[in-house]
C-alpha cells in the first residue's frame, strides 16, 4: 500500500463576500479533505464561515459539470448530450461569426458578475474577448453601483476606513447590514471594540442575527434611510453637536444642508421611518457626543429606488461630527478605491471597434431579451445565474426561452440558467485556477495558485476566453498569454496604495497590505471636484439630482399593502450554494417573515403556506409570524434554486427592472405585494 501524501496549502475564498478569507486547505493524495481559516492572515485569523469550511463538498459534488454539453430537447428541459470541446468551440465560433455577419456584433451580449471574485476570471480575459469581438457592453450594476455613486458624490471615492482600525471605535452604527451572516470578521473587530467599551447599534428592516448580537436594535421601514439620516442631522445641528472646525476646514455646502435638515424634525421623520421620535433624538445625541464613531453601511439599503441618495446622505454624518481622520472614526461602505488595478491594461477597452456601442443594464435583462431592438441574438452567461438572480424573472425566462436566441452558459453546475442554454460548458472551481483577489472591505491583495488539477474537462473563464480568442485568430500577444502575464499587467499601475506590490512578493507571502499611512484617505485627500466633502454637490445638480440630501419615497405604486424585502440568508451567497444539501438543511426552506398583527388581521398562522403576488408575478412560500419586522413589511431570505427544490419559486418573479436613482442600480427591495392564504 502506498503512503498517504498529506499537504497543507494556502488558498483564498473566491466568493462575493467582503471578507475574502485566506484559507489553509488540507490535501490527501492531491484531494481536498478539509478547509480551515489561515491563522497567519491578519484579517482571517483562522476563522471562516460554515459555507467555506465545507467547500470541498461543492468541489466534489455529484452534480458537478465535467464536460461540454449540447441541448437536444426543448429549452427549459434537462435534455443534453455530451460533446467535445472541439465541437463546442466550433459551434460557438460559427455562431459568433454568423451573428456578426447577419445582425452585427452588438447582437452578442455577455452576462456575468462575481460568482468568482478572482480578477482574471471575473474582469480579465473575458472583457478583452468581448471588447475585441465588438459585443454590446453590459452595465454590471446589480450589486453596489447605486451606493458607490452616492458615496462618491459626497466623498469623491469609494474608500472608507481600514476595518482593522474599528477596534478603536466607541460607537458603531451597523446600518442596513446583517454582519453576522455577511461580514463575520467585521463582527470580530467590533467584538474587540465592545470589550474596550464600545456600543453597537443595529439599524435594519429585519431583526436578524446581527440585531440579536448588537447592543441595541432600531427597526426601520424599507427605503426610508435618507429620512432617518436627515432627522439625525436635524438634531445634531439644532443642539450644536456638530464639529464646526472640521466643517469649516473640510466641507462645502453646510449652509444648504442645514436648511434642508431643518425640514426633517424627529416627529416628521418618525412618521416616515416608523422609528419613535424619542429614539431618533437619543440616537442623534449619542452619535454627536461619542468619538470615535463608526458607521458600517450595508449593501441592502442601496437596493431601493432612492438607494444612492440614502448612502450619499448617511456618509455626510461623519463629516458633520468631524470623525474622519480619527482612528476608529468615519464610515465604511466599500474600499475598492485602494485596490484599483490597471483595468485599462487588464480589460483592453481600446480593442472595441465601436466605442459608442450600446450598453445594456444587467438589471434589465428581461427587457433586453424581450423588447430591445435590434434584438440580442447570442447570450454568453458566466459567473452568474440570471434565471434566479435577475429581477422580473418571468420576463427574463420568457427571453431565455426564445428559439432565436443562442445561449452559452459556463458554470460548475446545472443551474436554473443552464436549463435554457443551447451549450453548457464546464467551469473550474477557484481551487483549480491561478488568480488575484482583492477585498472590497479589507486592504489585503492576495495571490491564489492552483492547488488541485482541473476536474474532468473543466476550464476557467480565463482559459475559455483565451482559447476562443486564439481560435478566432485574435492578436496572440493579447490573448495567447498566461495568467501570470495578465497579473503582472494588472499590477502595472499608478495607484500609490499599491506601491511595492509585485508578483514576486505576492507569490512569496501570499498577500500584501495596501499602503494607507493614516486612518483613512480623508480628510487629507478628498478627491471631489471641490476638494472638500460635498454636502452640496454641483455634479449632482448637473446630473438632474438634488444637490443636497433629500428624501424621496420609493417609486413602486402604492396599490398593494405590503413592502417586500428579499435579503440574503445565512448559508447562501446570492444563489451560490443553493444546491448544497448540507446548507439547504440548515436553512430548511424559504420563509416569509411577517408581523404577527398583520398575520392575525388576515387569519394567518405561523407555518401557513401563502401566495404573495403583484403585477409581475407570484411566489408561494411559508409564513413565519413574529415581531421581526414592522407592520406592513415582509422579508424573505436567500435566493433558492427552483431546480432540485420541489415547490420553491423564485422571489425575483416579484421584483422590478426599475433602476435606482444613481448608478443604474437594482431596486430589489422597493417591491410591493399582496398576500393570501393558499
């Protein structure tokens, strides 16, 4: 009997999560047998979530796609036959060429997001390929674009404080963020801050795991966060709890902001938000008298019609009280500014033959596939599962069912989207790839090198689009390159926060921290047009927006009685892990949180099956009655696959393709529905 070869190797978590953990993976005879957090990584410190701890079950899952397949039955069925990569490439290239000849290159649409957060596999060779072929551009705005634009209008950059410094914070507002389920290492830092005397307040539409962990929970009506922030400003200004020296030195537009805030007294804001006026006053006083104070701004509250303005308004608060520049003070929505790579070299937009080609917003995929003229004729899906995650599912699936639409899907599993594909291509897991990972929360850049051989005939996104480029006869110096070459190109930058970061250093250490020699970018450098934090924004005025923070109700018509929020659950990441039996057992089934008073008024009891519906679609789900939400609010958690889950329906059948006020973002949480017992 041969000896067992055991190795511990370094890896990185690839999923769309702010923590971007460093992993220690145990291999036995080149097979993954266990996964732990890397205790040496400054942020991970040995701790990882349950999802990733069992990631080997996903890698070796019995349903893993291992070879290319061609559809042989109707769209939406599971009728496919195995084919070779040679046949798959031949058919794809033939379709590309015929589509371009008959309809023009803009009839081709890539559809992707961050199912794999690796730079090369999410925004590298794929971008080069679709630029070179001349395809329609995709506005990838489904996640953070509204909030990012709102943050930039006020601060000039999508940059907050170093999360490692939040151990020094004395008052923490966790605003619209279920940290316990979505940002566990921020929880670790805030636990340390609490040991040092800090208080943690959670503001959210749903009493969840983070609410239980926090010291105080404030329940707010969906889409009213701007009003709350303005109400806090009203009290801060009225009671002279602002920092006049900081305001004079580092901000512009204070007078205009003060006039606007005067219009939002606590009693008025209480009527908008559902928060008692005395709680608004108490929160403002606590925020105005505690330093350093820190606001961790979540992802969900930007998924409203007014989501960009909400973030823009909240991030004014630390400037009013002078928190920027103090260790542990300020705010954090995202830190992508610090890790900005050479995207021009990485993506090569100069290769596109038509710089003015149309752009299609990914939140309007249904509209693009059903209504857009000239029509999309070829759809290439990777790193995403739009048949579950895109809004207005009925129209999305109507479009995917078009017989004149040729769809290619590249994935690890037979997702709901793959069921509508003409060709399915098997994708590698990140364990099989070389890639570069940057967090949108912490400040560490990490190199990942493959730790296992590619499964079956699987190919990475990088390899897929490289080989397609080569077979299309595109420039070999641009396409016929290695992952290492592309990483080196991405690191050829003028970003001062990445000074000294080299491929060799990353290869030796596994990670390196970006340079930030002060608590935050601000206030020493404020990259707005005025060079100051902008309470009043001329750029917003020119864009047709209110130049000062202003509360505007959500745009969903008020004809239906309930607001539905479709947030994440604890065990999935978007639709990723939706086919993992261990994690499905933990979540049990999709549930709909409903206030007990609302349930009683409709004769509903805990555990009843109900139908929720609006003009876009319907969803059948089980009710959970409690006081976890305010009256008039419904919350479901997690994006469950319909395929493989009998009786489950996509909640995105109910959500709208409307775009947010800024950044073309999604409005998933601005959804009105009615409900009835089945």
